[in-house]
C-alpha cells in the first residue's frame, strides 16, 4: 500500500562540541531525529532509559517530553528537526530506537560533511538531512503509523480546515456539508483521524504557532491572531499548557539563546 508522505526540514544542526551536561528537552510540535556519535548518551522517557549508542538513531514524535542523560561526555551530537504531513503528526509522545543499517550510516556520514563544526551548512544540507530522515523512517515498523484517512469527505474537510486555521469550526455546519447529523459527523471524523475536529484544529494551530515563533520575527500578538486565538493572554495560557513554556521562552529556546 502506498504510504507516501511529505518531509520538511525545519532545522538541521550538528553539535560537534563536547557535550557534558544533562538536558530537559523541550516539548516540540514537530519530529526529531537524534544521533550521538560516541557512547554515553541516553534519553529518559516515561521512566525508561533509552540508550543512544552510535549504532542507533532515536526518532522522537511530536509532543514528547524527555530528558537527555550523559554517563560521560559525548563528543558529537547530530539532530534533525522535521515535519510530516498532518496525518502522521497524529502520533505523539513516542520515541523509537532504531538500528543503523549500512545505507543510513553512509548517509549520516555524508550529512556530517555537509554540516561543518563551527561553520555554515552547505547548500545541499537540507536534502542530505531529508535523505537521512526518510532512510530512518523506512525502518520503523508499519504498525507504528496511524491508519490513513480513507474517506474523501473527511479529507476534504481537513483540507478546508487547514486552509484557514484562524477560522473557528462548527460541527453542525460541517455535518450539513456532508449531509450527516452532527453526531454522525463527529463519529466519522474521530474514527478517520483519531481526534475530534476541535482537537485537530487545536493541534494544527499550535503547530502553526511553533513554526511562526521559530521561523520569523512577528510579534507574539500577531502570531496569536494568525493562529485563531482571541487574545495574547489566552494564546500564552494555551501554548504554555501544551509546550511547557510560554511563547517568548519557546522562541528564545529555538533560537539557541538559552
């Protein structure tokens, strides 16, 4: 069965400096791939310690809270932040530890060459990073992925929601478009996507807010309006509850200022 999806690279960065401290990793709304080039690192997730030797990569789903722990200094850490299509972003709070096959190792080595320590990435670095991500995702078990949306009516509703995330949604109005009762539409949407329409919209608004905070300099007031929040206070409260920090702190964290 065709499992096509889209990969977009938000950040590609290689840390070739000496890493010697533990770190509480921020909750993010996008995916992450982590690779540690020397032994000594692990991630603490849901009271489980996941070892991160050089022979494995870690794939971290959106909305995952974890802590990096070091038994000894790690000389090299490479990570990729990336996004998948909304259907695959339904996965949350999960970490997979995957063995590195020969092909993936070769791609990691090529990406290291594209990301010189202390210098600017080469122009081809995003394409190299996308190749690494795709190679790693191809080794994930099929049952890890959520079922795809198969009803074209729900696919069209999702497309319309995504076109204007600032616009509120009304289950009754959406149901009328499909000639369904409100309860019938709610059951169908939830069965197809795993979440209610309101929950889907909330997740997509937070995803957009994260992208705007990370990739631009718009004031937080403007971002809150673009993402459909009634005011900055409500946006800050909602964002902080989901991400574990207010929008301004998230922006600084993603910029590497703290």
